[in-house]
């Protein structure tokens, strides 16, 4: 019996896929089809797949052409499958010509002609029209997000506006996007905006964008206080628009799995979390006079995200020590008290500490090395060192693409809340930023 194997994502199964499967089947007596897992696609940067692996397998099954369906989960699996299933022929579409020649060592490799004029990419594009996104505010990390947007299909970052006109034309020229001198004119043309402005401007900009019927992705912290949050989430709901805070950490595959692992009870009940984030920027001297570039505004939301996600939004008390000099906040040590747990967060700008996270449980603890907010690795440790478990998750780019992908998904699926980060969680964090901004902290002089 001649065994043939072929692989694919088979998203929104189309006649090109069916033609390929028919040709592959005709090469032998038994056809094995490998369907990519959701995590494998995500890890290899294929971020726009619409259907889950279960739906895609079901569609392949319904063609009646596969004698066996397997899931492709990792790089390098093909060699092991070919050996394991004693495969004679590896077949794949001609768009992959040359890429799988290395498999000739294990079986015959055949590239089959690809059907012209159809692809999952095109079907996804017709299903969901392209979302035009305008950028409001050129500053760190705007340029990186524009670069990363190129990896996410379904959106186009095609316009930019900056109140102070800083670097606007240079960035627009570099990425071939339209520079606007009027925000209103830009909003009129866009479906969505990405806001990267100083915190006190967020509410006005968000309100304006929503009133121009634009979806909004805004850098963190998204609001200065809870009443702005309530008012603008309400407006977004009324307008049926997505309003979402940009925190890339929560979309890193490792962070996502970390949350699931913590919830599974593997380290017992969580009693404490320690989180630190700090950096000394090159332009510290330049920004020292700008209150809203201080450490709590810069890092606060990021440091609080794992605490609020794991221990919940119902903390009983939050006390903070604010190390400042001339109104600039260099360092904060905060302590949150919950009914049965505590959490410590340290954020610093112009000061440096180890950027790690430790989640303490009754059975063991999770250690995430620095920089935990860009995490791809963590360990679960127990009393018995030999029981240590190490987890590594690959991710592509700088994480922004996952954040953009979620934003696009929320828009396309008409979904106001994200499973990754709820409005309730955002508001809880905003409450702590508001407490800090309102001066309900103990002040210490950084210079002494
Ligand atoms: N295929 C084909 N003809 C097409 C599209 C796909 O023969 N018009 C083949 C591919 O070469 C591959 C298999 O179908 O062998 C699965 O491809 P997949 O990547 O899942 O489909 P695409 O439509 O190419 O998906 P995308 O646009 O997301 O890359």
C-alpha cells in the first residue's frame, strides 16, 4: 500500500484545497492529512486563521478524501510523521516548491500544481473588509507597532497625525502612509485609531474618535480615572465600537499559558505575587520634567496586569511609596492586600532592579525571569528541586502583532469585551493609577 501525506491549515476550506487533496490522494492508496494546530500557526506567525483546529479538521473530514487526519503541532514534526506512518510520498502545493526538498531523504517529495485564483487569505479578506487604522501620536512605540502591523492581515495602518508634528513626515514617508495635519480629517477617513499620546489627553482623543465612529486601541494606561473609564466605555457600547487598552504582555503565548497554569491549581492556592519592571531610558534628562512619563504612568498598568488577572479585581487596600524628585516619579513600591493574599509591585524609571515575577503558592511557586513582561520562558518550582518544570514558548516579533490581531478580531466579531483583558480588569488597574495620581501615596525623596 502506497501512503501519501500532506499538510496545511485548511482555513475556510475552498476548492483549491479540495483539488490538492484529490491530486494527493490519486498519488497512492492511503492519504494522511496533517492539519496545523492553532498554537503552531500562531507560533509560526500565521496569525489570521479564522477557524479553530476542530473546525478545520471537521471540514477536511467532510471532503471524504482523507483516510487519516493528524494534527501538526511543532516544527520538525514532518520527519517524525513520515517515519512513524511509513509514508512513501510527501505531497504539497507548488507554492512550497523547494522548501521541503530536505524530506527527500525520508520519502519521495512531490510538488502539486496550486489552483490559481483562490486562497484562504483572499477568502478572509472578502469575509472581513480591510480595517483602516490611523495613528494618533508619533512616539515610542508607534514605529514598532507600524512595523508589526505589516504581519497582521485584515488591517492597514495607513494614516498618522501628531499634534506637535514631531517626526510625522519622516515616519509617514518611511512607511508610505498619509500624514494628516487635522485629526478630524483623519478620523473621517478611518475605521479605527491607535492612540499613543500623553495620558491627560487620552479621554478627549478617545471621545473624539468614538464620535467619529472609529474603534480605538489606546496605549496604557488607557484612562486617568475610573469616571473617564465608565463614561467612555459606555459611549463605546452605545456606538458599538471596540475600545481597548494596548498591553502587549497579555498576548504573549507564554503569559497566556502562565495564566492557565496558575488557574489549574498546580502550585496550590496563590498567596503572594511579586512583580518588578524598571528601566533607565537614554533620554532621562530630557523627560525628567514630564510628569506623565514617570514610572507609575509608564509601567504601572503592565506591572499590575498579572496581579489583577491572578488575584482578581477585589483588592481591599493598596498602599504605595512614591520616590520622586521635582514632581517626577522615579520609583514606586506598592502593596496590595486581598482577603487571602498579598502582592508587591515595583516600577522604576531612572532606577534599575531585577525585572522578574514570582507567584507564590501553597504547593510551589512560579518564577518568571527578567524581563517577565516580554516573557517566553518560566519555571514551576517545588520543594523538591527535581520536580522543577520548565516552559518555553516561542513568539514572533515584539508581541505587538498579537495585540493588533486581538483588536482586529474584536472588531470583526463585533465583540466589546476581550477574553484576554476585561473592562473590569482595566478599570481596577485604572483605580490604582488614579489613587497614585491623586497623591494617595507616601512620598519619599528620590535624591536623598
Ligand atoms: N493550495 C492549493 N491551491 C490553492 C490554495 C492552497 O493547491 N489555491 C494547497 C497548498 O499549496 C497546500 C494546501 O492547499 O498544499 C493547504 O494550504 P493552506 O496554506 O492551508 O491554504 P492557502 O489557501 O494557501 O492558505 P493561506 O492563504 O492562509 O496561505
